[in-house]
C-alpha cells in the first residue's frame, strides 16, 4: 500500500441495546474484550497510526486497549475523546485535530465487529486506494438485514446513500445489502462533509452514514466493496449476537486445536481461550474450560467440566472430571481429581496424586506423593513419596497469619490428622491416624497425639436398664 493511511476505531458508545452498565466494547467474546479483536485486526495493517475514539467508560476502554499484549505499530494506539455520544459522525468530528492532518486516507472501523479479519480489511483498503474515489463502504449481503443501515445503489459499483433502518422506507427495508460500519475516506472529502452533517430528526445523532449521501450530492463518487464472507462483518448489538460471535470464535479455536492433533470429544461444549496451548494426543472431554495462559502438554486427558486457568500441565497429566485448577503447575504423570480444587500457587510433582475433595493452595507436592481423599493442604511443602491420609488438614491459619507445614520425604500421615502450622514432620516419620500434631516430628519417629480410647464393657445394657427399656434398639 503506497499511500499513507490511518485507522480510527469507533468505541465511544455505551451500546444501548446491550442493556448493560458496562460499555459494550468491554464485553468479552472468545476470551477477549470486543475492542481487542478490532485492534488486533487493525494492527496487522501498515497504518501510520491507530486511533480509538473513547467516550462511555473511556478510562476502562483505554485500559483494555493498552493491556493488549504484543507490538503496536508506530506510536502505539492513540485515543480521541468523544465527551457525549452524539453519533458516529460526531465521533469522527471529535478527532478532527488528530485525524485531518495525519494522512490522506482514513480507514474507519467499529469496536463491535469482532469477527472481521485483517485480510478483508487489507483487500478493502486496496480496493479504495485503487478506485481513487472519495469514499468506499464495506458492505455485505445478509439474510436478515434488520437493524443495519441499507445500501442504496447507483450505477455500477457506486452508492448514492446509506439509509438507517429506523429511517428506511418499506421498499428500502427490503434491501439486503447492508452497511458494515466500515469505511475508507479520502480525508479531505470526509472532513469537508462532516461539518455539514445535520442531526437525525428522530435520534438527534450525527450519522456518519449521512456523509455518503452528502458526498453523492456533491457529485463525488462513493463505491461499495462487498465483503466476501458476510459472517465476518457481523456487528454485536445485543447479547444474542454476542453469544453467536462467542460461538464462532470458540469454534475457530477448537478447530485449530483439532487440526493440531488434539481430540475434543464434544468441541461445541468447550471454552478454550485464544492464548491456550494444548499438545497433540491430549483428549479433552465435554464441558471443559481452558482459560487465560493455560498450557497443556502432550498426551494429557482433561476430564469433563474441569475449569483450568493460567496453569501449566506437563505431558501425560490426567485431570479427572469436575476439577477447578488455577495458577498451578502440574508435572508429568500426575493425576488430579475428580472434584479436586487447586487454588493458586501449587506445584504438583511427577506422578503425584491429588484425589477427590482435596483442596490445595500454595503447596508443593513432591514426586509420587499422594493425597487421595478429603484433605486441605495450604502453605505446605511436601517431599517425595509422602502419603497423606484421608481427612488430613494443614491448620495453616491462626486468624491473623498463615503458617507453613513441612512434610519430608516418605513420611506417612494417618487419616484424620490435623497439622497445626508452623510444624515439620521429618523423613520417614509416621503420624498415627487422628493425631493433632503441633510439635516437630523427628525423622523416623512415630507420633501419636490423640486421647487414649476408653471402652466400658456392658455400658449400653446398663443404661437401658436404668431408663427402663428392655432391649437396646438396633
Ligand atoms: C452503525 C451504522 C449502520 C451499520 C452498523 C453496522 C451509523 C449511523 N449506522 O449502526 O449503518 O449498518 O453500524 O454495524 O453509523 N459510536 C461512537 N460514538 C457514538 C455512537 C457510536 O463511538 O456517538 C461507536 C460505537 O461504540 C460502536 C460503533 O460506533 O462501536 C457503531 O455504533 P452503533 O451504535 O453500534 O451503530 P449501529 O446502530 O450498529
Ligand atoms: Ca453496531
């Protein structure tokens, strides 16, 4: 592309039809805020600069754009303020100072078309530059044009006007070619007409779409470029459309993984965020969510309905159904769940086993160690080949501070033990079931810390006699 151009993304509206306090462009689809999808597509083009028009929740939208990882072109993304949402035409007027002198061409995008690809944008821009006209509109032929602006065609590829749905005549409502909200303008032509825009009589908004009619009225040519795939230019105006876009984006990611050798038993049921990596020959059962920066190695199995966030699973890890795992690292051969809860900060060693109804937090579990049932391990460092019996609790919190528990290699912790931290259990030590341990257990020692059992022979029958019943009830 020889001629310099800048990109401007409109993202100042609240999104009335979303019925949300949160700005529409901050709602997420495919694991990213809507605005991020547009910015990512935009930055693949060789623009001189990218501007985002912000207004409603401007600080939050600005922060969401700044948080997008990866390089931005030139000076990064710049922001234009539209203090009151007086329409798409008004939004561009607010950027006059920055945009007018920036380059001779302007590519206008909307923050609510997340499926649009850089490839389509590039072709559209090339078409505009080649046509040498005042403006080009990216259009699409759709089955259901309701809500969109309609394209009124002139001769050849030219357009005479865009009529908004609300203002369209019955005949115009039947037009199935719609305005995608994406335009290329020759800057000089655009800013000359923006000043002449009048507010819409019904909504009082200044419509950017009216610029097309104004240009035509002045004898300037405006052309249409039809998007090859209408699905790509879908605007998200309601939560119904948000759900449709979400489905498309999730399906794209699922397909990408399947083609890379991952088995998805029911691909339409999983939620896999865009930055998640999964190795080949891993099997993902229905209803799984892999979120954030999660990485799953080769040959793993992720059980149904498990939710894994920002975690790292080595090759050959098994996660059985219904586990919740966050910010944890799991080494090869480990087996987790079903119904395990790994809160942030764990390292689960090779071949370790975290079983059902076990909660683990900020804990290191050594190679081959097992906590198979009904246990809480918090702030603990557990060596290799340790056995943690059912119902073990690290009592790590005294109401003010958290304290560490250390369990050394090959120690055996009997069922129903409470380990009152800070405390250490030495190598090869044996803690008897039902103990409450609050002092260090030396290596190789037996610790038994429970009340001695008392059995009173005949006690039950004695009591029944006293209370007058003949036989103890079964
Ligand atoms: C717009 C077009 C319509 C087109 C449709 C495609 C106008 C008048 N209509 O309608 O022809 O078919 O997009 O999706 O342009 N925005 C601002 N400031 C404002 C108003 C909106 O920045 O004052 C931003 C919004 O945040 C959004 C974008 O502009 O990202 C489009 O606004 P929206 O209200 O969704 O326009 P539509 O009614 O969909
Ligand atoms: Ca829209």
